[in-house]
C-alpha cells in the first residue's frame, strides 16, 4: 500500500483552502527522487477568490486605516514568529527543494531581518509639501500603496525571494497574493499561516498554488491586481511583463543571470578559489547570482584551475540534511535533464571537461537528482555554456589577457545581475566596479546580500530593485493634492 502524502493547503481570506477543482500537485523530495507531499492544483476560480480576498482586505478598515506604526509592529511580530519557526520552515524547504539545510536554515534565521527593516520603514513613508509657482495654492504629495500585489516566486530559495517582495509590499500597505513555484510550494504555505498569527487581518496575505501555465495568466491579468513582482527565468519573466504591460500594471522582475567572477593575477589565490566555488557549487549552482562564468587571467590560469579542480573534487555530495554535505541534488527532474543537456552542449562545443560531467555514482546518493560538480575549461565567451543560464553546478572557465579584455568579456552577455572581482589592486577594483554592467559587484567576496542593500539586475536580468530603503518605492504610488487658499475660482476656460 502506498503511503498517503502529506497535504498542505492555501491560505485565502484567513482560511485554509483546497483548490476549487479538488485536484492536487505532487511535490517531490529531490534527494529521494520521489513525491513526499501535495499542494492544491489551483484553477482560475481559485485565483479569483484569492484576488477578491486580497482586494477586500485592502479596502477593509482593519487594514486601510491601520496606522503606519501599527503596520510596522505587525511586521516585527511576524519576524519573531519566523525566528521561532526557522528550523521547521528550513526543514520543509530542504525536503521540498533539496538545498542544504545549512543554507536554508541560515536563510531562515536571516529572513526576519527583512521584516524588521521594512517594519521600521513603514512609518517613514513621507510625502512632501511642494513649493509651486501658483499663488495661493497649497500642493502636497501622498505616498500610497498600489493595492493587490501578485508575488510570483521560484523554487530555488522560496522564502527568501518571497520575503524580498512581501516585506516591502506589506510595509507600504498593500495586500498580497503569493504564487509559489509548483516545484516547491510547501514552505510558502506553512509560512503564510504565520501572518494571521502575527495579527495581520485576514486576506492581507493569500496564496495560490498551481502550474504557471494554468493560473499564471489569470493572476497577472486580473483587473484587481495592481502590480506583479516576479522572480524566475527570463523567458517567463518577459511573457509576464508583456501581459502586465497589456493590462497597464506595475511590474518588477528579478530574472537571474550568468554572472562573471573575475580573477586577476594579483588576487589572493586561495580566497579566489573559495570565491569561485561559492559562486557555482554552493546551492548546486541554483542561484540567480551564480558566478557561472569564471574569467581567469591567462598568466595564472593553469595554477588556478588546478587548485579549483582539487577543491571542487573534495566537495562531498550527499543528503542535504547532513551537516557535512557540501553539494545537494538539483531541485527538479526537469532541471536535472536541463543541466545534463548543457554538459553535452559544452562537450559538443569543444570545451574541455576538467571535472565531473555527469550523474555521480554512490549508494548514499540513491535515486537523488544529483549532478557532479562540473568544470569546463577552454571555454570561448560566445559558446552557449558561456552565455546561457544553466542553473546547476556547471562552471565555464574563460581566460582573459588584461583588464580591458576582462571587462569586454564580462559585459559581452545579455544578463547583468552580479559580478565578482578578485584583485589586490584597489584602483583596479574601483575601475572594474564602475564599468561592469551588473546590478551588484563584489570585490574579494561573493554572494553577500543584505536587507539594507539594493539588489536587482541590469540588462536582461530584470527591472526594479529589492531590499534597501528605495525598494519600498516599488510598492507605492504618488498622489499630488492641490488645495486652493484663494477666494473664489475665476475663469474656468484656462489652465490654472
Ligand atoms: O522558472 P519559471 P522555472 C531560471 C533557471 C531555470 C529556468 C526555468 O534558469 O532553469 O528559469 O525554471 C511561474 N504566468 N530561473 O521553469 O517558469 C512559475 O509557476 C505567471 C532563475 O521553474 O520562470 C513559478 O512560480 N507565472 C530564477 C515562477 O513563474 C508563471 C529562479 C518561476 O517559474 C507563468 C528560478 C506564467 N505564464 C528559475 N509560467 C532566478 N531569478 O533566480 C510560470 N510561472
């Protein structure tokens, strides 16, 4: 007899609900390679219910009339609850997406800070008094929420990437419908329940689970959705933005990339090796900021690659829950096929596979969706493995001659999310930081993010910024109010 899978429900208008059609989607444990839970397979009717609940909450006095300071305190309260449940939520994420417990638990312990930071900003949203050129008219601005925000999120770091949207959207006074990825929805459903416990009115935070192709359009084009905040692949992001554009909605996009991690010959080599590993093998390469193009100065290439391969070879693959595991499985069966396909492409393009290049063997890996840490050398910048986001543990090593060549190669790409620079020369670091076409540049470090610092893409990596003070602007609109202090209203046929 097959074991009954644990079922998780959506939160809509403060109630736990199944889908209108009564259908479910299996959620898989990538380490076991099998289904472990189920989430509702929502339909456009469920989207209608969730958006209606969110809009009703937006118009309700409980939310509309709450003071900004009280709104901030609700965010602090939810931060405390997340902290309380960090371990449980991290376990759910690991089971659902296969990333390391150490990584997910670290994220869960850090996530509360976004709610505290944006909770603190809630009562610092200020309009201004505008000194106009009109006599006897008083003009000021109000900064107001947009309404219902649709937060569409991916599977790689479900709660962190949701938080970057949710904390800012709520601090600004919006209500939210969350659509997590069909590949890893479970932690989001458990997380959404905390908002009611914190005291948010029902309907302020809602969820709809399901396939993007089945419910995505209903959500993005819904007349009561004012903004779409999306993180995912660039092809889906482009179609979501096109739909949002057709319906005149605000949109922000975080679309991943193909970031250059650049090592100069004066770099602290051992640190740079660890930085390169962090860029591509942490999280099995499934991060939007993966440093998947490693640009190494030709004069140190051989020594660097030798050290890099030795370090990567020592990485332990295994159960993501185990403390000594360095590399877990990839999250979906489909992603496993995609990554393996790119490894074939790399070989057929003529790159040299210096490490890995397939599925690892080992009884402790069972039926898990593992890919060996893979390093290609002799990669030309125009090869597909150097230009396309693989989203897996596959590194392309590209040699360069000098600073100008490094810059040219780093910028010769459609994406621009992040870049790393390894050098001991501060003037060079500053020159590179100024000229790299990327929303984030790290010097002698990699994968550092904070709730205080803006994050987002140049070029095809996205639109808008998350985190940092300005991120709240993405969830606000400005109203200009004119009050006449004059006696009477003269000639009605002319512009005032
Ligand atoms: O992403 P999708 P997928 C990249 C990565 C990966 C590729 C595909 O390269 O290999 O994208 O991954 C929802 N209307 N990134 O297919 O399709 C979908 O249900 C509205 C980079 O998982 O972009 C999910 O909730 N929504 C990225 C979300 O969009 C739709 C992280 C993202 O899914 C929709 C993840 C539609 N028509 C993948 N179709 C990053 N920036 O870090 C799908 N969705």
